[in-house]
C-alpha cells in the first residue's frame, strides 16, 4: 500500500513538472507580444522625447544665457533679459511659433545645465568648436566675433599675445578664450599667469586698476562696458582669432536642430538678422 502511494505521488509530481514546462513554453508567444509591446512603448517614449514637439507643446523654448555679457545678453533697467542674443532667441522662438523663456546663469555652468535638461538651448555666445561638437550639437553660426588683446590705455609694452610671457592675463572661466590661452597661446609664447572670471565687467575692472596686465575679448562685447564705466583700456594689434557662435543643444535632437537652422536661414533672407546686428553693433554681419 505504501509502495502504491509513493508511486502515485511520484507520478503526480512528474505530471506537475511536465505541466509547468508546457505552460512555460506556452508563454513564449505571449512574451514575444510583451516585448513587441515594449518596443512600441520605446517608440512612444522616443516620440515623447522629440524636443521640438515638447517645445511646441509647452509653447516656450527654455534659453540659457549669462545675462551679464552686454551687449549680447544682460538685464536692462526693467530687470528684463535684453541684448543681441536675447533678440536672436526671440526671433527664433517666433519662427517656431513659441515664446523664449530666459534662464540666466554663469557661463561655466551653462553647458552642464544644458546636459541636465535645465535649458532646451543655449544662446549665449557659445563658440562652435570641435571639442564642444563631441558633446552637443550646434546650429549654423548666427554671429562672427573677432577677438583682440585688450590692455590699459597707458600700456605700451603689450602689443600682441607674443608679449604675454610672465604677465597676468584675465579671461572668462570656461570660455573658448580660456582654452585658447592655455592650449595655444601659452605653448607658443611661454608661461604666463591666467586669472579667470565669471563675468566680463570684473575682468575689465581689474584690468583698469592694474590687477591684471591684459585680457582677450572682442570689442563688440567690450565697448558698452568701457563707455558706461569710463574705463581707460584699449584693443591692440590685429585680431588674434575669429570665433563663430551658434545655438547649442543636446545631441540627438535633429528635429529641433533643423527647425532652428531653418529659422536662421529665414532670418538671413528676410533681413531680421541684419536688423538685429545693426541695432546692437551699428554694422552689418560680416559672414
């Protein structure tokens, strides 16, 4: 009797195992359906991740800029973001059918903020470089800037970067100009001290009082600050390089990139870009 019970138990166990195996096999098609559904979910997620669609849905594009770099971008008397970059951003936003929402921050943190999703784009004189292209995408250029050596008005010893050796040179922290000084100028002319700043006016004030010997920047940016603060400084020599700034955005947003490039092309054709350039610099664009 015990033998028969034991045999019956083993038989029932075997049947249960077989049933489980068959049930598992029977789930394969369902699993495939689940994966396919998951794939469709991923596609929906990808569609939801279309930044241009999100911008249009929100009715605004979040623009990161310094807000301390007149005449490109600054806070006016009404504490509103103003300047060349701001006007470019507003014109692009209008072409996209949305409004520009400005979010200010120090230049050294703008790129990190872009990658973290704090901004949709940066329109803050972000120079287009091969290194930056590795981590973000750029529109076509919307401005060309020529960079000069800038010294005190009574300084006759520094006439070009060749005279930087042993001197203290100021530059914006995290800017393309800082990279240029460290990687190109210093190896060429010899060692000099680099002092970094989070805003342009601080570097100019230090230059004016003799705390630094020189800086590099473009006169479009410096002229209003020189005039407003009665600074006794001057540009010397020929331009040391030409920089081109573009609208920067996170990689893999081709729809937004194409839309912004289309907007800029239209701005060049219909005269909007020329009008903005004339308003802030008094000359036509040089590219």
